[in-house]
C-alpha cells in the first residue's frame, strides 16, 4: 500500500485560512484543534477543513502547499470555489 500525502486548507474562526500538508489529515486537524499544531492555528482556532488534495509524494504535497501560501485571500477563495465545481 502506497502512503498518501495531502495539502489542506483550514478555515479559522476569524475567517482566515491556514494551509499545510500531512500524511494523515484527520489526525493533523485534531492536533490543530487541540492547540498542538502550527503556531498560527494556536492563535487562530480552526473551524473546518475547506480544501484537501491528495498526492503520491511528500514533495508534491509540499510544492502545492507552497503554491497556495503565495495566493492572496481572494485567490484562495477562488480556488475553493473552482474546486467545488469539479
């Protein structure tokens, strides 16, 4: 069985986004909610996962994370809207 990696975006309670990558999205979301995740999500409580994309390699997931982090808030909203139409 191949290990899978994910790039994800969380919506926070103050309507901001946090983007990251992981090999276990549910476990990572739980860590964020418990304040054991990233520094950003300790200060900005995550509400839900609004985007996730699966990759075969960690490198691909990290590249997608980097690409998304460079987007403006508006561009991230567009990404989420377009993903919903797929």
